[in-house]
C-alpha cells in the first residue's frame, strides 16, 4: 500500500482515485494498488509527474460525456 501525496493546497491527489480505499481495521485510507518495490520508490521519490495507477472515481464522467 502506498502513502498519500498532498497537493500544495493541502488536498490529496488520491482522494478522487478509485484505488483509494478505506481500511476498516486501521481507520484510514490507503492506495490499494499492488505495486512492486521499484514502482513504490519511483512514486514516493516523485519521479512520476502523475500517478500511473490513477483511475478516476468519477462515475458520472461517461454520462456527462454522452450528453
């Protein structure tokens, strides 16, 4: 599970991702992507400009596009 990065305004980039899930046991959110150690290091060290695992959590995006 990956740590959560914050935008400069304090909001999390992950908050709108489908892979950002609530863990009942720990009572906090985690990235649910199963990534290897190399990918995790790249993600944490900011070598990615955008998260390669981001999946929009906006369920109505397709509907708005069809209108």
